[in-house]
C-alpha cells in the first residue's frame, strides 16, 4: 500500500467517514461522462487529504470543461466533487451562451445509481460522508 492511500485511510478513520462510492462506480461515471455526454462538465474536487476544494471559487459558470480522464484519480482520495453541468460558450463579438446539460447529467446519475445532492446549480457527488443526512437535506 502506498503512502497516500495509507494517509487517506487514516483520515477516513479519524473523521469517522464512510464510503458512498467505490472505484467501480467512479470509473463507470468517468467512462459514461466521456461517452454519453456532449461535453465533460467542469467540477470542483475536495480530496480527503485537502482542507479546501480545487478550484476554490466555483460558484459561477465557467468557460472550461472538466478533466474527467485523469483529474479524478485516485478515486479513493475523493471526498466529494461539485459538478456544474454547464459552461459558458464564447461566441463572436463578445457574445456568449450557457450550454447546459443538467438534465442529461442527472439522467446519467440515475441510470448508474449514483447518489447525489443538487444545490445552487451544482450537483454534489460524495465519495465519503459523515452521515447520510446530506442526502435528506437536498436543495
């Protein structure tokens, strides 16, 4: 076992977290985003070993897509991700439009049986939680 995995397991025990996702579910989600959605939605990630999520500011729409091919690895270290299944498409003469795939993303999550919480135009997918209340206090 490598040092990072050992550190993650130590923090999980110390914080009394329990797993919501596993490597199989994360991988199914990653592959499905790549193959079934028109673009890979941007996300903010909070690692078990980090104090703050990356990127820190993620409460407005962004112009970039998410790195679903490598950015989520290693799965076992993800405390949660906050997905904004939309982005700002820049057009000619400073015109832009919001490209939104919220409905498609939610259908995908339901099909994969991945629990999530939706709030403030974002969808939270938890790798670990303190308790299940997070799923009962939606929106």
